[in-house]
C-alpha cells in the first residue's frame, strides 16, 4: 500500500498548473464515467424489462400454436418466433445443464411466464449452457415434448459517435482549462520571477497589480515589501557612507599628528604603529562601504561580455604587477552580465588567494551548456571543512592561518558572495586534493 501511494506521489506534477489541470481532468473523467455507468444501467434495465415483457407475449402465442401445429410445422413456428434476446428449441437433448437456478430474476421470469400460460405448464429454470446465455427455461408441451427457451444476455452496443463526442469534450476541456489556468497563473509567474530577481539583486521592477483579487493583493503586498527593502538598504548605504565621510577627517588629523612627532627612536616606532592602525581603519571603512553597496544591488547595466577576454585582461594586470598567476581553459562564450562586478568578484578571490599562496591559477570551463564555472585555485593552507560556509559571512575571520594577522577585514569573500548572487550565480568554496583552496563562481550563460 505504501509503495502504491509513493508511486502516486512521484507521478504527481510539481507545478501548480499541472496539478490543477490533472485535478480538473480527473474530476471530469470520473464524473463522466459515473454518468455513463448510470445511463448504461438504466438502459440495460429497460431493455431487460422490455425483453421479459415480449418473451411473455411470445410464449403466450407460441405455446398454443405449437400445441395445435403438426410436428413438421413446429420448426417453422420456432423460427418465426425467434428473437435477438432469446431462441427456442424442441427436443430432449436441449437441456445440457441441469443445475437449477433460484435467483430472484429467475423466479421473476418464471412467474411471468406462468402467468402468461395455463397453470398446467410447469416451468423450470437451469443454468446457461454457453457464456452468451443468461439462463435456460424449460416447459413440457401437452404431448410431453420439451420446449427449451435460451435466454441470451443483453449486450448494449455503444455507437461510434459516442466516443467521438467524448473525445471532443476532452479536447475542448483541455484547451479551455489550459487557457483559463494560464490566465490565472500568469500573475503568479510574474510574482515568482520578481521574487527571484529580488532575491538575487535586491532590486526589481514593480510587478503589475492585476489579475484575480487574491493575486492582485499579493502583488500589492510584494511591491510594498520591495519598496521597504530598497529604502532600508539605501538608508544603510547612506549611513555607512556618512560614517566613512565623517571618519576621513579624524583619520587625516591623526596622520598629521603622527607625522609631527619627533624623529626620536621611540617616536619613530610609535609613528609607524599609528600609521599602520590608521591604514587598517581606512581599509575597514572602504571595505564596509563596498560590502554595503554590493548587498544593496549592482547598478551596472548588463552587457554582452567575452569571458575569455575579460579573464585574460585581469590576468595580465596581475602579471604586470609581478604576481604569479596563471589562466587555464577557454569558455569560448559571450554572455550577458555586469563586467565590472564580475571583475570585482574574481579580483577579490585572487587577492584572497595571494595572501596565503605565492601562485594562483584561474580556470574557466562550461560545466553545462547553460552554466559557466570560473575557479580560482591556490596551494595555501586551505580552510577547515566546517568553516567553508562561515567564511562567506561578513567580518568572519578564521583563528588559524587565515586570520587578521594575514591582512584584510573579513569582507573580501562576503563581497564576492553578494556580487555573485546579484549576477544570478553562486559562489562555493572547497579544499583541493593535495592542499589549497578552490573558489568557484557558477554563472548562468
């Protein structure tokens, strides 16, 4: 029983459109089958009653005719009175089956024939001789000749045009159901697409507030939620930008005061420490602003980009800067994306890898015809498997080799993660065999 229900569950459509169509069609088919069954039963009962009525009338005419007819004329009478629902037979060999029937219908037919004939005729009912027969009735004539009545099963023939009408109904039902559900589901599809866009870039166009009242209310609520999210994120960026702007002045004053210190041994060391702290504060503020902007949205207009050319240009920039970086693979694909955001993602991953390894390698390949993978690989210390997801969170630093002493603010991977989501892709981290880390960006083509 469990396997039966599990098979039904597996065959159940995943989409709301498919489920509604299936439920609608099953309801129609079950109702139509029940209606056909009821009609068939009604017609069959009517045909049975009519057959029994005419049998009683025919027997009332046939038996007296056979009593007065010559033996040579009896066969002619039997042929004349034969019907589609029953036939007659004379002779002792007619009763091949002697099992008596005592069913309600057998008793009703026997009583009806007895009522149509003289009471001196004793009627018995036996089981059928062939599958086409319903029952066999026996009555002896006055000269002792047995008369056997083979009562056939009534078979109702369905006309061909009934099936054609049923098929036409199904066809029109499918067409009208598809059209009606398509009209009803279109606003929901728009809502789903807008939700995906909002989830990836936190920014999307307001959806049309039309359709059924429930869907229109959902659209109104979604647009209001989108406005609140946009306003909240814009306010966050404004606050961080204001903080960054306000911090510039005290940081600059502190640099000037550090420069005004005497050039003594102690003061020189103190000045270097102050400059190091001020530089760290400056980087932290700038990275915080960058993360806030990446979390808000990517305002860059998408355009068609040759991935191989973009990565080759990025690699050359690092080589010109004296970094050991390599590029493997070819995408041979032009995709629509935001090139500056993609460049920022790869740069963040490369910078993060260069902090822990002397040599970094970028590889690109088509994972599927519609999915592009860009990987940044290093041979550094790697990251514990339990920390691979956590390091993508903002301001998260490991206590081991990849910690604050290695530089950075803990925002590089978080910014890359946010920008990857904004581009409709994903960023995943994994440890390499033999040591090192691999960061993979998966982008739709």
